[in-house]
C-alpha cells in the first residue's frame, strides 16, 4: 500500500484510473446493492467482479484521520493508498465520525498534488 502522496503521483496509470465523482454511498449502491441501480436511473451496471472503480474516501472515525484510495468491485474493497488528512481539512470534512467523500476543496488539493487536470 502506498503511504506517501508523492509515490502515488508516480503511479500514473493508477492516478488516471481515479473516479473523482465516486462517493462511498455510490460505491455501495453500484457494487453491493445491484438492484438499486436502475431504480435511480443509473445505467452503469456491474456485470462481474472484473468491473471496478478506484476512488477516494476520508475516514473520520478516529484520529489520525486518513484519506484512502480504494479499488472496489462487487466482492471487495482493496486499499491502494492511505495518507494523513491534512489538518486544514479536518474541520470541514470530519465534523462528525464516519466515512465521507472528498469535499470540493480537498478534491481540488488532491488533484493539484497529483498533477491531474
């Protein structure tokens, strides 16, 4: 597992595969609650365990808070990377305990750090 942001930056294939719009809630809906997809008008159907997505989540259950890069399919979520959440993002993102998507400021910061257009 990658634990340094500068190391992830070097993994261009991995960085290019990130779905910046995926959220923890949508990942559960798409990969674990398949019957729920059509009901909401989403036509991105998971056909097999080979279908996957790579996305970030912020874990705010306990300190230190972490940003995880996950690869999710219908059978598992693999942690590809884990980084400390910068302190300046703690208050807006981790106001309550839980697992959250990137907010706009954190997403913009990560894209800048990873040289994503």
